[in-house]
């Protein structure tokens, strides 16, 4: 088994508290299913805003500044047999119901 990161991008904004709560229940159910199958390792939603440190001069700016469809709203780490299996696991993500995207990335194993 290898580790993979799911980066959650975009998704239509939820406008009512009831929609937000229903959406949260869907996310919890999906992640609980991944946990029950032994695939979920870690993950959290991300707060809006932050700082961007960039370049040789380490310039600090408020950020992130990206189009809403490209903003990363959270991540989880999963364990899967291979990239195809990890991609299959991502298909249950509720973000697709809101026209969002999941970027599935293998975690590189570094020698210690």
C-alpha cells in the first residue's frame, strides 16, 4: 500500500446553513467509509486566506489568490494499492456534487 493526497479544489458555494450541514454529513459519511475500509490516514479542511511566501527574497503576501475553481479547500491522505485505486476511492467525494474537483497525488517515499 502507498500513500496518496487528495486535494479538494473549487465547488459551488453553499448558501444556506441547512445545505452546509447536509454537505458536512456527506463528507463525514464518505470519510467514515474510508476509515472503515482502512484507507483514511489524515486530513482537514483549510481556512480561507493565509500567506504566500515566494521567491529568493521570500516575499510575503496575503493569499492565496486564485480563481475559486482552483483554490484548495482541504486535503486528506489515504492509503491505496496504487494510483488507480486511489483515484477510485476519490470518486465517492461529495465535492463532485458541487462541481468541484479532487486532485489525486502520490506521496513520494523519501529515504531516511
